[in-house]
C-alpha cells in the first residue's frame, strides 16, 4: 500500500458509519454471544490457539457474524481472504484457491476464506468450493442469515462446525451504547453527548437485539441534533423515537423467520393458548405477512386439530376469511383475530387423521373388492346379484343397522378414534357401541376377525462407543460394577441435560466417568475436571492425549480452594452451566466454603448435580461374615465399633447424611431436589483389598485404624483372620446408599 492508498483508506475509515467504525477488533472488545465465544467456549479457545476448522456463523443481522470473522482475521497467522457471495463468482473463488495453493506450497501457510452471505452462492459456486475445503487448501468461514441446513450445500455443512448467534440481550446493547459514547477515537467520546435514560431505553428496546440498528439510530440522533448553547448534544426521548421509529423485525417471507413464526402461531392455537396465538399473529401482521396465508393455515387447522371436537370451527374460520375479503386491511384484522381466538379456545381433536391411516391401508394392503351388498344394483342386480343383502338403515330403529361396510380383508379395522372432548364426547360411546355390534354381527355370520426425532460434523473418534482395541478414552473399564456406574452417570446427566455449548466442571474426575461423557455432550463447550491425586491426573492425561488438543478436558490437580484460584487466574470470568460431581462432597473439609465456591463458579440459571455415596449407611463388613464361630461378646463389640465409626461427629467422611447436603445448598440460596437410591454392587474380595482394609496407620485411615479406636488388638486380629478365611477370593454384594442432588442457582 503506497502513501495515497493509505490516505484514501484512512479517509474511508473516518467517513464510515458508526457501526462500522466501532466494529470490535479483538475478542476482549466483542460484546454478547457468551454461548459461542464466552470464556472457556470452544470457539474462543480455537481462535486464541489459532486452530480453526471450517465454520459457519448463522444468525440474524447485527449479531456479530462478520465481526467475528474480522476478529479471526486480526488474530490468525493464516492468510485471510474475504468474499461477499452477492458480488463474487466462480472466477473469484478460483483466484482465492490459486492464492491459497501458492501460499501452502511455497510457505506452508494456511488460508482462511471468509464468505459473507454464503447462502447466496448458487449450487455451482458451492460445488466449486467444496473440494478445496475438503482437502484443507482453505479453511472456510461462512456467514449467513438463513438456516444453513436448508440454504447451504449439505456437503459443506457436513464439513463445517455451525455456530448459531442469537439477538443481543438488552444488557449487551446498553454496553454497546456505553462503548460508543466513551470511545474518543472511533465513537463520540470526544463530544458532550447527553443521552436521556428514557431515550436510551427506547433505542435498546426498539433495536430488538440488533447492534447495528442500535448504532445507526444513535448516530442519526447525534448527527441530526444541534448542540445547545453550552455545546452539549442533548438526546431526548422524542429525538430517539424519530431516529428509530419502528422495531426491527426479522421476517423474510422465504426464510426461517417466516416458517418459524407461523409454526409458533399454529402450535399456540393447537395448544389452546389464546395469548400466545395473538402474540404470534401480531408478529406476522406487523411484519407484513399476507393475511390470506394465515387464513389458509387456520382453515387447515380447523379440520386437522379441531375437526369434530367443534364442527363449527371450519364454518367460523371460513366466514371470517370471507369477511376479510370484503373489508380488507386494516379493519380485516378483526375477523383475523376472531378466527384465531375461536380456534385457540375450541375443544381439540385430531380424529380426522384417521383418514391417513385409511390411506396407508389403501397403499399397503391388497385392494379388496367392494362387498356385494354395497355394489350398485341399478345396472346388474339381476345378472350378478349386485346390491343383494344390503340393509337399508332408514328402515330400522334409530336409522342404523349392524352390517359390514369394509372389504373382507379389512373388516374390524379401526381408522376413526373419537376424542373425549367437545362434540365428539357426545358420539364417542355411540361409535364404540355400534362397532361392537358390527363385530358381533360379523362373527355370527361366520366371518373371521382380522388381526386387528451451537451442530457439528460427526466425529467418530469422539462419538463411537468404546470396544476392545477401539478408542478406549471414551469409557474406562469399570470392572464388575461398570454397568451400574454407567447407569449412575446417565441418571446424573439426565437430571439436567446440558446443551452442546455448555461449560461443565467435574468436581471429582478421578476415574473420568463423568468427564468423558461431558466431553461427548458439549462438543462446542468445554470441560474442566478437578483431580484429587497426581496418579489420577497422569491416568486421565494419558487418555486425553489421544484427543485433538481443543477437544481435551482441562485437568486441574488441586483442592477446592486452589481450584477456584486456578480458574480465576487462567480463565477469568468463566462460569459453568453445569457443575457435577460423584463422591466429591466426601472430600470437603470446609463445607460452607465449598458451597460458596460452587455458587461463585455457577453460571446464572446453572445447575449443580451431585451423586454421593453416604458412608454412614454403607455396607458393614461385619454383615458379610458368618459370625456363628465367634463369641457373642466379640460380635457385639464389633457391631458397636462399626456403629461408632458410622456415627462419628469428627470424621468428615461419616458426619453427614443426605439432609446435610440439602440444608447446606438451601441455606446458600439454591433451589434443590433430592432423591435417594441404593446400589447393590458385586465386588471381588482380593488379597490386596483385604490388605488395604487391615493396613496399619494408612494415609487414608483404614478400616483397621478405625476399629483400633474401639477394639483391642486381640479383637482386631481375630476379625482379620475371620475375614481372610471367609471372604478372600469371594465375590460379595456390596450395599451403597446414594443421594442424587439437583441444585438450581438463582437467575441473573
């Protein structure tokens, strides 16, 4: 770039709209989209590590799709090429690919190709891009306001990780305005702008999550308002209302918003929610949807979802549609609202769906002849006897008679199932009784009764189940209790299933039981795992080494206090949507501090999930032994010793129970739910296990050490000999009472 080009670019930057001038240049400046680029999220880590794969950003205007691409351009060491699909063609794609090939061949440098409005590429253009994305010549970053699953080549989608960006929250928009008013170089920090709170609230409210619309309105307000005598630019509510007069509504009659909104409308009417139905109706009318399209969908719903629940529904909605055609807009909104409210409050029945069961029978079954009594007898009743045997219903009481109207192969088949609401409730019993009579008549006549569902491409290395010789990082061997531990893991996750972009903290990784499942559940999020010992850390690191770097859990060897300090130092502001743990509470020394740490690390609306074995009520070793060969006095002393151990008030492993957990979390402001269960595990009593039980002065206080506080050495020696004689080499049933705690944090 020469001096003149530099001067021209500087002038363009100065003259650019406020929204363009304030575009964030780094992740630290980026506002909003915490679910995608918040601390600990996969995309943030990938950008910071410069390890991007092909991406597609999908979301409404003004949510930061292009901004994220430019941040990537500012931070990556790869060559960055930007194209706009509206202006670019196959020729531009070929030139970009040629540049990428040259850089890759000569310098080994990667190329990132950013395509804005990627859905605007036609099939030929997308096909021209596909091979180069597939072989890694370019890393594709696409941005689109349309659903990529419908508008982008499926092959491109399958090779890309898709991130959905949502409209910004009001708090984010307030930060955007504050940034614009405080930035002296790119915003209005060098001008005395006074923005009334009511004006600010109006701008944020009407911008509807669109940062670009908000900044455009702010710019218009500032630039068109004359300074007062003191030089201050005063933005009142009236000025703000003139600057952004109508809420920005995302509604493309050919796009997702159109289909999503009409879907929400129909489901609200079907669900008998008149308030929601009126809201979605207002959204569509406000955005300019064709009312005749809405009426068409209501007519369909009147038969599909109401049907004979209220036979008048079709009449009402077609009458309202006719009234609309007579009066037009805007008065036509009255019959439109009337039809909506009538259908939303009408009794519902989908019994007309029986037609499709009949249609399936026609498609699948061999076509049966029309029964002879039902045939037209006007032409050949004498020759073939057509129509003979037909019973004329009006000749009978109540104008009905039991006879078969279905072909022989379908006699007894039921297609229509009356509901128990509205008009159908009146005919339900009648229909059932007449069917029973028809079947009885058929049997009497000798007939035979018939047999009456943030996406990403599949990653086999992550998703497939472990099997011998196949990717064992997914699932550790869990000995004889593997199936029950797997059930425990699944039960814990099912209490509050995480979303793909969530951040999960495993409070006690140890075997990795929860950690590996968490990795599978949050491929666009992140997993942090605390380990209690260096041996566990080494074992988990060996398994994690088989994963791509960005897909590995962050392992932290620390106590709970050090864990909190580590997170503050290494990933500031990170909060977890799920904090989980199996037998984590038993390691806690300062329980109040533990609850406080968990509360500080939990995201707003996050959930704590704990599965804890209650040692106080766990298996007694004395219950595994046949004590008939021991003296009654020793047996009594043994049982008393175990009772004393289980009810210790000083040993943190035993001096708590299920209610303790619930009380602690409730006291810290959590809303809790708790269930209890008992696991019966089969365990093998090996010599090594017996040795650990009766180890002397062990680091974690063995069973023998605990007995020594209540029994003599002679008693303990006798008990040890009896355990070795009876239990060594045996498989026994081990009782483990469990408590499952679900604790919901308070909303932000």
